[in-house]
C-alpha cells in the first residue's frame, strides 16, 4: 500500500506556507521550493498552479514571484485561506451573539466570512458592511443587507474612505463584529490608516461590540493603532492564543471567550473547505 494522501486541509496549509515564503522572499525557484517543502516537483507545480489561479502569486518558467504591492497581512485573497479552522471555530462560538430583529455591523476582515455564513439562519436581520464578500454571504432570505459604499479597494473587496465613515456615523446598530490585524497587550493595530478608522467607527456606531481574532494576530503591532480591547464587550479567540495576551485583555475589563479548534474533518458538512486536493 502506498502512503496515505494528505487531507485537503493539510494541502491548503502547505500551499499557504509556500505562499508566505514567496511573499517574504519576493521570488523563488520552483525546484528550490519543492526541496524546501519536501514534495515532488510535480506536486509543487500543482501547488503553484493553484496559487497562481487564485491570483496569489505569479508563476513563470522555473520560478515564481510575489505581487509586490500586496502583503499577507492585508490583501483579502491572501488572508481568506489562512487559519480556516480557527475562523470556523470562532464563528461557531460567537454567532449566538446575533439575534433576530437586530441590526449588526460587520467589517471586511476575512475572519468574518465564516461568521457571516452562520447568520443566514437568522431571519429579520439587518446587516451593514463595507465588505462585498460579507454582503454576498448574507444575501437571501428575510435579511436586509446595507452596503456601506465608498472608494472600492479591489485587493480587499471592500470600500474605504470618508463616505464609509460618514455612512457609519448615520447608523445605530445593536452589535458590531470586527477583527484586527495585530493585537499587543490589549492594543489593536492595522497597517492601513483608512481601515483602522473604519474599525473604530464601527464600534462607535453599535451598542455592543465583539472582536474575533485568532492566535496568529497576537504579540504584533502595525503602523496605526485603533483603540484597545476595552472598546469591546467580548473578545473571541482560539486556544493557541498566548496566556499573557488573554490576561491582558481581561485586565482591561473585557470578557474573553477561548474556543477549542476541532480537526478539519470534524467540521459540519456545510462548512466550505478548500476545493482542490493534492
């Protein structure tokens, strides 16, 4: 018998690791990538073809290059495939915060896409967002989706700018649900000022605020601070988050909900998984 084929989740995790290496390096030889990640040249070509088809990198004869204007931390198409199990677990642990006949604001974080999909069973819900991905996930049923428009940012599939801030200032929601790019000792950060301002405005427009943030975001900073966890009523994270970061959140008086992360095969059948396998 041959060796067992890796799961779809394992293949996707490897592809994300390959992508991160290419982004960090700028370029790489395909043969060197195959050796580095311990796979055959044919398997590495399949991985790179998949990433190139998703417009995550550029593949040439014998080499690949990253897109220089984008980073793993910001562009939606990079982030959506990262830490899928953690995002699904946090969505399951927090979707109950949304009630029927309520208004909820959601930002454009890739973390919120699984959360938005879990809201489709809630009727008579009004959702406001600057994210086209979140809006699409929420469409249908007896839900009203308000698209907060502004300057369209293709790399993030969302809108930014003063028009978004002005739209948020005219809303009053029951709940705001956002994520963060970086969290350090209870402080929140983002590398782009426009998005930092939008996250603050969303919290200000809601009676309650919930922050969904996985372990990979902790212990990091970025250029622009956008307040702290004390602006939130609840922080939902996964069990791999450092204990000292969880303690710092609680010291700010904010509730923390730590959720275990099941194996990929334990997810419900209706939760989307990566579509291609090795």
